[in-house]
């Protein structure tokens, strides 16, 4: 079984390797999935660079990857919601960068036939953030007007679509080059951060501001946009100086959130909500390395997917 791993922390071309691994045994609660596509996430880049080592210990060679989609080839006796041959969406602790993976049954849900492999793999982590942030973290406190900063990113784009599905008024910001994409997603209003100050354009207009920008670079504008007493949610770091009264929350994964619940919700909305796909690359080491290099730089809007090509 071929898998793509890192042999140490460092530059992608120096530390990423192909390894041959023996298939793991499937116990009663697990399933084996033949991976058809997996997504490259910014978290993978940070892990490979060693930026997560203070609180995430890995043993080399280490196979990256949390998000994938594939075909079930073996099912444990205690798993009843999928069977051999089912096409599924996978959320793993690690290891989707490879030909197959063994995961707990609760980490997979059936993929709708209408959903492509690349869409299924690309949506997993961004959707989990989108769904859990809105449904569990904020619940009914989110309000009727929501500002999404970084609206062209994977999380931002799904937030725009899901919030519109819920009937919210959605304000957005992104670069000018991504305006058409963001408006197509359903945004009610748009501000290009590289042309105007979104904080001035939307001052005091949002019940909730969600900073989904890379590195949390839009916090100053976001605080201007949040109504006094509103919610400011950061996917990265909260602003060091909170200049307006409000509920400031840093969102992160939690064991209290159910993958099965969130991913099932995604399948139910699969004809309505889609993650933008920037590139689909061949299933080999060179393309995995190239994808890491692209994501590490200044990529175009949309996910990069590694997929088995027929």
C-alpha cells in the first residue's frame, strides 16, 4: 500500500517521501476505505513545517491528511451505517495521504452519488468548521447580519453559502480578484480589502463577525464592523487589543462536536453548498509536493485536491 509521508519537519521537497505500508487490521468498530481523493489543508503545511510540534507530537515517517473520500472495502462487525462498496466521506485524525486508510466507523458517512470525489474530499475540514461554529458555538446568538472576512477561502466560502441557506444577511470581504466568486456564492454585500477599508464600509453593521482570513489579518476591520455587544469569532488568533465591547471567541475543534452529525448535514445540502476547487492533481508524490508549495504561498481561491485519475 502506497502512502505519502514526511520523514522529518522541513521543506516539502526535502522531507516528503513515498512509503510502502502494511494494511492495518480492521476491528469491530472500524472500516477500511480505498481513498479516491484527498485534500491539502493549510494545517498539513503547518504540521510538516514543525509549527505544531509544541502541542502535536508525531512519529516519523508520518502520513499527513485529515480529509478524504473513497470506497469502503472492509467493515467491522459493529458498524452498521455503511457496507462494502459504499462511497464515503472520511474525516481522519491523520493518514488520508495514501491509497487506503482504516478509520473508526463514526468518522465516515455515505457520499451522495451526485457529489464528486473532489468536492467530498475538499469540503470536510472547512465544513466541520462552518457547521460547528454556526450550529454549536454561536447557535441562536449569531444574529441576522453576519460579516465573513476571507469569504473566498474554503471556510469563508462555505460560511457564505450556509448562512444564506439559513436566511441571514451576509456581508463579505476578500480581494478584488475574488469578488465575482464571492458574489456568486450569494453574498449580499462585498468589500474588496485591497481597495477599500471594509471596516469603514460596514461599520457597526454586523451582529456577528467571523474572521476567516489567513493569519487573522483582518481583526481591526472586523472590530469596526461588529455592533457593540456583538460576536467576534476568530479562526486564528483573537485581536490582542479588543477595542469594542463584545463576545470575543476563538473557534477550534472540539471532541464535543460530532463528525457524523456535521458530515451528514453536508450530504443533505450537497446539491446546494459546494466548496470551490482550484486544482485537481494526479495521485503521486510530485503533485503532493507541488500542492504543498502552492498552498504555502499565495494560492488562488479554492481547494487543491489529489485524486486517482482513471
